[in-house]
C-alpha cells in the first residue's frame, strides 16, 4: 500500500493550533487575552470576518464606512463563518492603525475588532465594534478595555482618546464602563463616508505605559 502524506493538512492544523495558543506578542503581531476573548493580530480571513461583523446596517449607522469597505450579503454571512486561526497572513494592514480581532474561543467565532489609530489631530484614539450576535450583552466594555490594554501595555501610550456620536448611548456606556471618562473635545467629527456628526469624547491615562515586542505605532503623534 502506498503511503499518502497528509502533510499540508497537518501543517494547517498545526498553524491554527499555534495561533490559537498564542498569548504573547512578537514582531509579527500582538496577542493577549481579556475577559471572554483572545485579542490577536488577525489573519487575512479573520480580518475579513471582522469587517463583515461591522457591515450590517445597524453598525453602519454609527461607523459610516465608505461603500466599497462594506461587505454585502451573502458574502457577509459567509465571512462571519470563518474559523479563527485559518487563512494566510494579513499582509495589507492599515498603515495608520493597529488592529486586533476579538476571538471567542469557546464558540470558535470572530466576535469583533478593536484598534488604536491616528485621530484627526494625529494623536492616538481607540475604537471598535462587535459582530451582531455579541451586541447588547455587555461585551462592549471588554472590547474597549482591550483597546486600553493595547494602547497602554503594548504600544507605550500614556493617553488615548475615543469618540462616540451623540446619541450612541450604548457606546458611551461601554466606554465609561471600560474606564474612560468624558472630556471636552471637538463638537463634530466626520465619518469616512463624509457624514458630519456631533461627538462625545472620552479619555484614559496611564502613569506607567509600556511597549511590548509587537509592532509599534511609530506614526502616532506622541501622547
């Protein structure tokens, strides 16, 4: 009987296992656990799942992405079924944002995304969103708290801000539950699709920030 190698499958499974077990940062990406989720620099397929998770009309009411960034059905549902730990490396990240995907290990699903990115003044801001099935359950607190962990304990930032559209009460409550406090800020901001909104602003400070071994946001204006 001829021996048939299953090496490619074994390699993929081994790689997935390594990704899901990863809890420390290295030059390829960030990884840390917080609350229910593993937060990690996504693979290309995980990033596609995360984008799909914010593409529904309810999310776009607040996110306001450009039309070519929004994933339409039926591709949205297909992307949300991506199995975490699969897919090629993500080779085209936003050059002005450090993004980590929230992975629900128990369910084997990509639950959302949180980032630290350059605000309109070049300073660090955090923001994120959850996939539809994770909204309304208090997970927004963990999502934004993970954004603070990314900013203060991985990117060495002493101050990070966040904005929410006036009227987005759920985001405001989640930001405050994560530890951010309301501060003065520009009364309006512009979404990617050009829509101008009234804004609430929040801020969090850390006395002793530190940087990890993962990719750093050297393009940010120092906080």
